C-alpha cells in the first residue's frame, strides 16, 4: 500500500517500512508515535483514492526513531571587487521517522 502525505509543507510518497528525514516534530521524543492525517492519495495495488485535497478517514502512523541535526549548509555571499565576503553555516533540526501503517 502506498500513500502520498503532506507534512510541514512538503509532500512524500511512502510505503510501510520507509524511513524519512523530515523537519523536526515539536514535543516528540525517540520512540513516540506520530499520526499524519494530511493524506493526499492512497493506492492499495488495485485502485487509487484521491482527495480533494485530503482523503477522508485516511491516516499514516509513524514512529520517531531519532531527533538530530542535519548536515551543515554553507551560505556564502560575495561582492566582487569590493572586499565583501560573508560565510555562514546552518544545521537544520530533523526527525528520522519510520512509517508503521497506512490506513485508508
């Protein structure tokens, strides 16, 4: 069974057992369960259900495996011939989740 979900402004197509890195869920600890109810499409192998915009009664259950910081992204600015350079780094907080079940 496959589903397309929307969480934190991004869309993912997932199956049971998939592992995703997404922006960190607030107030969650490793081992806690998260219900994602913004399901845009569910496909069970025979037929697909499309929502307008959300499929009614569908939900995806996921378990938070860990919360950590992602890789560092370097932001570099430069203006040529002016002697202006700026270098900054940013590390995004992410949650690693595992899709446990898809209910349609």
